C-alpha cells in the first residue's frame, strides 16, 4: 500500500482498530467466492449420488456455508456484523472433486467479501468432515474471491 492508501485497519500509531464505516454510503453489495476440494473418484461419486454414510452431505454443506456467512463477524475480529440480505451456496462436481460457490448480498455500508469467503471455507470444512472417514486425503483449496460489487470501488473481478 502506498502512503496515499494506508492500511485501513491500522491507526496512525500502528494500532489495530475496527474501521468506522458510519460515513460510508449505504449501497447494495454482493460478493462471490469459491473453494475447491479434491476427492477420490469413488468419494466424489458417493457424494453426488447421495450415498455417503453420514447422510445428505450436500445439504449439510449448503447449510454450513449459509451459517458461516452469517457468523463471519464472530470469527474474524475486525469484520463488522452485517445484515445479510441473501446467501446462496452451490456445490458442483468437478473432475477432481467438488467446487463450492457462495454468493452473499447485503444492503449496507461495507462489503461482504469476508462473508462469502467464510461461507465457502466453512462449507468446504463441512464437506471434509462428511467424507473424512472415506477419504482422509481430501484437500481444500484454493479459496478465492471471484467477484465483488457495490460500494465506492464498484465492481471487481480478477
């Protein structure tokens, strides 16, 4: 960061603090994140056919992602508690396992990037928990922000 763009979570003395967003404009903000998880072919097949010993893993993963988005400020110390207007969590099969995508929307003064990233992280950890008895070699990652929109900086996509 340059001198013109200081770290917003640091005071001029270098102390960590929560940013005051009260002066920011209320806008609709959305963020989309995704996480991958590698799985053995047999476990991927069992997951998407509903044949896992622990039950409906896909429903558990979606619910965990929604809960993760809603609890972000409890987990990440400097995140503001936000009114979440909507969360969607989707799980799709990939050649090497699964991809989890979460979209989070709010109408507020700060973005929901961390909520979307937390949603896919918690969802991926839940998926690991659901399959670990069959595939301890499952690997989570990458976890990434795909897009964000709203607020002063507008839309961002890589």
